[in-house]
């Protein structure tokens, strides 16, 4: 989530006086998780309700993958590499730089699974399609500024509209890069058994939603392209700061509408849900987690003012949530014998933060991530605070 989200959210809550903007009715609570995107099968999964369906999708992907490798004269499946890209707003420049540097180091694998939330969702399609998209990824995270992402509205938008800013520039940026060709390539990789998953938050249902981008891409046509663009926008839609993204859905043939916002409202990163148990078929699995932020907020003087105090507290809460995500992923990987690897913005990056989407800051952070990966970065084998594990010892 954006650093400025902290004070914006508080201002919004203080000014909100019950104004309401019109919308189509949300899905009734009892059947909320059973609504579907019209015409697109297996488009998304509610967490935790759809854990079984999501597990089935993982199993189907393994079948598609095996069929693909048999055609290329490989009888066994290769090592499965997973990549989780966290939220972090403009700190996503770290992940973008790291991926570029990883390519240059010559050790970046092709990922069986790529997941993303918020800024991680914006990085994810590039990461999924591989090094041929590194230049575009670099362009996105080193040439944009605040005007490329949002336009501020009048402060009265806090009570008369759905957010304090308009994200039309961000949608235009997404649309520029996520074009027909990119969607076609994602569909082709889905046929090979690879998965690209993005998380948003359904505010009406109070649920995390995992979108199956490859399955949507496989559907094809303008509808698929537009849906994926909206999913990426929704995953980065910071509540109150940026407008929610509305999705038209159906249940029993009746139209409804869902309100989706930043996946960071429920998590900062994910690999797969606890309800998904990877089968022990002898296949080696390696998970890489790129945290587009520091392990903990930088100490700073807090003004004795309501907004400053509340903003700082929310910042600490978000940071703690991100740490919790790392532990949850660690627990899942240990259970399923998946090698765990973590990277993040270290304390050696000391560039002052001048404000949202500052180009100079983002370029320096991109270069920091690039050099870190290019030089042969040593991954953390466990979340912060944990001792070495038998798996870690064996992997060294």
C-alpha cells in the first residue's frame, strides 16, 4: 500500500458523513462467493471458501504441464519455481530492478507460478512472461511519476465521491502495456501449465479473491483483456485514496455488482492458500518471495497530532501484516517441502523518501535492486527472527 494511504484513510473517515454514490446491488451475502464473471470459467477463487477449487486448478495445471513437457521429449517435470511479489506502491521499483538484475546474473528461472498483490500485481505479468519483458518493466518503474498514476480530486470528494483521487492515468498505463499480444502470450503459457494469480479484496463479501489470469486470458477477446486490466487496477486500488473497481457478475442469471479494492487490504503477499496441499510426487519446488518494502518501518519522529499518530500506527499495522504473510508462506512451504527464499529492501538503502512516485527515488531503488540481484544476492531462508531449519541447512 501507498505510504500516503495512512493519513488519507483517517481524513476520509473523519469527513465521511453518510453520502452514497449509486451502484448496482451487491451479491446477497449468503451466495456472495457463488457469483461468476459471465462467460469466463475458473476466473477467480474466494479465500478460503474456494480452496478445494483452487487446489483442483493446481492439479489441472500439473497435467497441462506434463503434457507440454512430453511433447518436448522430457519425461519428467522439472523443478517448479514459485514467485510471490508483494505490495509496496512505488517501492515496487525494488522488485522491478531485482528481476532485471536477476536476469543479468544468469540465474533467473522460469516460474511455474507467479503471484502478485498491489504493486506486485503490476509487476507480475512482466515477471511471468520472462526476461523479454524486462525493458518494459524497467520503463514502468523508472519513468513514471505521480501524474502517471493518479489525479487528485477536490477534498470534497471525501464525502461526494468514491475516492480522493482518480486513477484514469494508471488504467491508461496498464492498458498501454497489457495489450492483446501480452494477453495472448499469457494464455499460451497457461496452456503449458503455468499459473499467474492476482489478489484483490471484495469489500462487499469481506473476502480475498484470487484471480486466475491465465484462465481469463485463455478465454480471449476484448472481454478478457479488459477484465485483466481491471483486475490489475483493482489490486492496486488503495481504499479511500483510489476508486474501487466494480465488476459485473451473475448469480442464477441475475446481474449484480462487486466492489474490489487493493489486495493489500487483506494481505501483502501470498504463494498459495493453506487449503492447497501440494502433492508429494518427488518434484523439487523452490519459492522466491520479493518483498517490495523493508522488514520494518524506519524510525522517525512522530508529530503530536491526531493524523500523524494514527498514520504512524496504521503504517506499523501494515508492516506487521506483511511480516505475518511471510510466516504464513513459510509455514505452507515447510509443510509441503518447498525451499523458501526471501528478499527485501535492506537497511543499506538509505535514500530519503521525498513523496509518492518520485522518479529520482524510484530510479535509485531500481538500481539498488538491480545491483543486489546482479551481484549474486544471498536469499534469506526463513522469515525474520527464525533460526535456521533442517531444510535450510540441507539446502546450503
